[in-house]
C-alpha cells in the first residue's frame, strides 16, 4: 500500500513540474510576441513618418540593432548626394582588371 502511495506522489510531483515548465514556456512565448508586436507597431509608425520626411529632404536610411542586454541603438544615415552622383561608377573602365600577382624578393 505504501508503494502505491509513493508512486502516486511521484507521479503527482512529475505532473506538477511538467505543468510549471509548460506554463513558463507559454508565458515566455507570450511576452516575446507582445514585445515584438510593440516593436513592430512603433517601428511601422516611426518608419512612415521618416519616409514622409525623407521624401521632402533627401534620402534617409535607418538602421537599428538590439544587443543581448536589451539596449536598442538606432542610427540614421543621411545621403545628400544627387541620385546621379550616388549611382556613378567609382572605378574607371580600364581599372580593376585581373593582374597576376608577383611576389617581390
């Protein structure tokens, strides 16, 4: 009889541990999705405003990075060149060809 009681207690403890583990996973996923939707909403609204501003004042690129400690760093890059100047070739046509490398002694 004691064997059955111990067996039932161990099963109860295992079920309780699995339930706590599953609740933890579900809450982690919920909080993660909630944070991602908040970032998406803030990013979308902010991006729309930036696009409206950038169409009036040259080209703007936005870059953000989130580090492991949760700090978000945002950088704005402005390109005030004309589209013709921004898309021009850097090297002349006769530059950049393949050349055999010879090591000097």
